[in-house]
């Protein structure tokens, strides 16, 4: 019995102890939260979250998804406090393409061919067109920015060009022969006097690649720019006394050479190229062909002197040709040699081997080549050996050469003339002693070692290299910009003079320069002339 009472007492103690311990344990309460406000899509809502939650966690819990451009304030990693306002800013972008008119410019061009103050349209203006792509940004459907991100010119504007007559201020000079020149795509002629200006071709599309007057001064050979695909230009001839006699010679793509065949009637020779998209815009054929034509616009089939060929080193650029006194006298000049060709000899006769000049560009240097008026000598330019550490292909040295055709070796008349010397012999001049003589004019680089970019001065010397003197422009004036067809000799002395003059292109105008005294006269003033010929 005692053991049983002891058991009951122990049980009672355990129960009392359990009740005591349970009385010491706190009653559980719900987890505490904080309230935050969310402003999204124009509505505000209150959402309870656990303390320590971030903006992004709260948005995820609320089922609010952000777009790629959307943003929030405060930023997504911000830890929230009670009553924090989260603002969701919906961002979208739109792209808009607009076409905008580009207005044309108004240009006035002085012209001596109109009376003073008279105006005449040379080219009608045409607006251009641009396509502009804008990026427009919206925040909560309110546009906040509009910026251009791409501009494409669909059509360039063409300026409106008005010819405005100006008073010619130059003293008229008497002229021998006929002097024709090219200005703004039109051909004009001076005859008898520099004041007597006669239009020859006024279509405005002469490109100046070819501009040759026949020996009798009756016909002009020229090229017209073409808008046809793969056609650079076309070859034409016009009778100066009767401009209605304008002959399409059915020849295309002439870049380097076309001329009248000497001692023939209405026969022209030419060299062609193939049009290319890549620079320089052509691939030379290096050929030489000729064609006859008649007054009724008949043209013969093509005759070949030199067939299409690779042209040697840098043959893609092309060779140039020059006629002597007879149809069989044909000189050629390429980047690597000067020589002779004719219909009867298949293999060219090389007169001068030349080290090709390394231009490091999309062009090739080809020396000028010309015949003495007696047909006994050819004048050209040689690429001379370097005087420093340069390679032979990069040598800056260029010498004026005379190549006798009957006897003797090539002669170096003048050293360091520059790469663009382009020698031009005068007609035969009979001196008071009865001696038949001639001079040679050439362009002399002002900085010979930088002749590719240097300006030049016109120099004249006797055929043996003596009496060398610069005649134009004067030392205090800017030099000439060199070009292969820089001028022409007068066919006879100017009235009252015993020496021959040269017509020279200078700053877009024609100057007459006496080869003996160096006296110079400006005879045009509109600054738009780029080719001339004088016979």
C-alpha cells in the first residue's frame, strides 16, 4: 500500500510540474508585417510585406512584372520601410520614319557672254530628299524624348545656277587662228579677237576628256558625258563653221586619247576603256583604233592599229598616244615605257624604259609625250633614280627627256622638273637669219621633290635645252595647278610680235603669255574654263 501511495504522489508531482512549465510559455501571436504602397498603371495599392524586403521582392510578391525598358523608384534593390511608395514607370519606345525635303541652293555664276546684269538660268534647281528615323520614348504614355538615330539621303539636291552677266574688263587682243575652249560643258571659240566669242556647242554636257581641234581649225572632236549604264561618255565631231554638222562617231568610253589623224580627211583615232564600279571607274583596253566619217553622218567600220591588251605594269590605268606628222607616226606612253607603234609593225618599238612610280593610290603616273614639229624628236619625262634612301619606285626625281628618232641616245634636257611636266613643243618658227627653230614649253614643279602635290611654273627652252627661263606665273603669284592639257601654242606670232605666245589655263581662266618677254594678258574672267585648243 505504501508503494502505491508513493507512485500516486510522484504522478501528482509530475502533473504539477507540467502545469507550471506550461504556464511559463508565452501564447504565440501572428508574424508582424509592414505596409508599402505601390503606384502602377495609374492605380495605387497597399501591400503588406515582411520587414527587410526589397522593392523587387515586393513587386514579385504582388505579381507585378516589369517590361524590358520599365523602371522603378526607388531602385529595385532598395530595402523597404513602412509606408514606402514604390512607383512603377512604364517605358516604351517607338520608331518613326519621316521624309524631309532638302531645299536646293541658289548659285550665281559670272559670265562674260551675257550683257552686264543680265541673268540666264544655266541649271534649274531641284530639291533633295532625306529619310530620318526617329526614336520616340514614352513614360506612362507621355512622350519625353524624340531623337534622330539614322539619316539617309535619298536624293541630293541640285543647285540652281544662274548666269549673271559681268562686264569684260580685259583689253581685246588680236588673235591668229582659232582658239576654242571648254567652259561649264559648253564649247566656245575666239577668232580674230579675244572680244569675238562664238558659241560652238551649248548643250552643257561636254565632259572635257577629249577636246581636240583639227589642224585646219574647221572641226572639233569632243566627248559627251553619258547617263547610260556602263557608258562613261561618247565621241562626237562638229563642224565649227556649220554647227548643224554634228556627227556621232558611235564610239564610247574614251578617257585618255582621241585625236585627228594627221594628213587625212575626217579620220579620227582613239583608245577605249571598259566602265567599272571600282576606282578609278574604268579598266583600260590600251587599244588604238581609227574610224572615218563623212559630212552626211556616215561612219566607217572600226580599223585596228593596236588591239586590246593588258598594257603592262599598271595597264588597268591605260596608256596614252600622240601623233606626229604622218598617220604612221604614233608615239605611246605608259607607266613603264615610251615607244612607237604603227599599223605595219606588230611589236612596239621601245624608246625609253621607265621605272613605274609607286603612287600608293587608285591612279597610275603616265608621262606626257609629244612630237617635235619636224618629227625628229620625241619629248617626254623619265622617272629618274633616287638620290636618297628611297626605293627606285618611290624616287621623287623626274627629268625632262629628248629622244632623237634617227640617231643618238635619249638626252636629259632638264633634271628635277617634276612628274607633271607635260612638255609641249612649239610650231616651227623661222628666225630672221632663216633658221628653222622651235621651243619647248613644260611645267616646272616649284618643289621638285614633292611634285605630286606641288604647284608648277611654265618654263620655255630652246630645242637643245638652252635659254631656259620661267615665263608664267610671276614668282609672287600662286603657281599653276598641273594638268596634261595645260595650254597650247599660238599657230603664229601675235600681230606686232616676232615670238610665239602660249595660251595657258590658270585659275580657271585663259592667259596669253609671250614666250620671249614673258608678258602676260588675261583674256577671260569667269574662272570656269578647263580645256582649250588653238590652231
